[in-house]
C-alpha cells in the first residue's frame, strides 16, 4: 500500500501538480515582476500621455510673450508667469462665445435624437415582428461601411436646394445636426439592438401577460435594463459631434460655426496666436471631460455589458 502511494506522489514532487504544464523561464519572470513593475510602467505611460495636455494648459496660462520666449516647462522655475489674461481676452470675443453656444446647440440635439431614435428602432428590430425586419436591419448594418466623405457633396447639394420661408438648410445649425443624426444612427441602432436582444425573453413575456403595451415594455423594462448601453452610446455620440471638424467645415457658415471651425479659422503661425489657440483648445477640452467623468460608471457598465453571463 505504501509503495503504491509513494509511486503515485512521485510525479507531483518532481513537477508540481499532476498534469500541470511547465511554465517557461519568460513566464516565470513575468509572473514575478508583473505586479509592481507593470503598475509603475502604466503610471509612467499615463504621465507621458498627459504631457501634451499639461503643456497646453500651461501655455494657455502664460502670456504670448512668455510663450514666444521659451518653452512651457520653464513655468516651474517662474510660476509668476501664470495668468488668466488669455482666458479673459478670449471670453471677451463675441465670435468665440457664439461658436461655443453653436457647439452646444449642435451637440446636444444630435446626441439626444440619435439616442432616442436608435433606442426605439433597436427595440423594434430586437423584439417586434413586422414584415421586412431582417432586411431592414441588414440595410442598417450595410450603412455602417459608408464613409462620411462619400455623402458630403451629395448632401451639400441637397441642402442647397432646400429653402422655405427665407430659411436656408445649407450653412445652418439644423443642417449640421441632421447630418450628424443621419450618420450616427446606423452604429447606434446596431449597438443597442445587439444589447436589447440579449435581454431575457421571459421578462418581456411577463410584462405582456400583465397587459403591458409595447411602449410600456420599452419604458419600464428595456430602457432601465439598457441604461448602461444607452449611456455609453450617448457618451460616444457626444464626443464625436463635439470634436467634429469635417462636417462643420462643409455645412456650417460663419454664423453657425462650432468651436472646432472657429479655432481652425484662427490658425496662423502657431507662436503668433498661441494666446488664442491654447485657451480656446483647452476650453473645448473641458466639457467632454466633464461629460465623460460624470457618466464614467455607466460607460464602464456599457462596455462590459454582455461579457459576463
């Protein structure tokens, strides 16, 4: 009996658990240094990634003369160079303030319309039966591969032909919003439809048995459960529209231009107007950061949705 036991335990003594694969030298080295060294490396990468943003912030707090004289890192030796004069001068410019509000007027409706329309359409594609549903969804998926650049000229001609009551679609805030909504919907519908389809059917059947209409099921069941995915979509759409320049360059005129187009119009020799570009770029950066961190919890939940059963 003792011999049999000793014979059985022998392989475990020499190579660890029976049947366990041997780890190579590289794997053992990574396993030993992976904790602290990896964390330190990630911190260094994060700091290195933040250097341009820090430089932009410091440059926006220095005068044009100081920025022309030396690099922004010299502020650590001369902290008295920091001033808010550039921001005060920028906010006194009426055209910049108008461009800021134009950005808000473009981004907020374009985000809300995409989220609401896509959520309703995604619910219909996921849980409602109607003729041609699958073919319509295939068309929506096919629209994902259509680049924005292909539609710029045709849509511009279409906008130029739309005029009623003295209102011209081309060059207006409404035209920019509609373009963003049209090209944001295919991805939004595809994303939300796949998320809604993963919701257990029993929940919807129970709601129907209790007499709930489709609108009630969407409002009481789908919308709460799909909150993380909807919030993630809202963040993506907000960031895309807020930072857009291409569509604004084509469809927005001087009166409806967002901040991205206004900043682009200020581009001269960089050191010649850095007192305008640096604070303007940093102000355009603040709002997306606030929106992202305000909804960060929902964003992470939406990204991880469906990964764990």
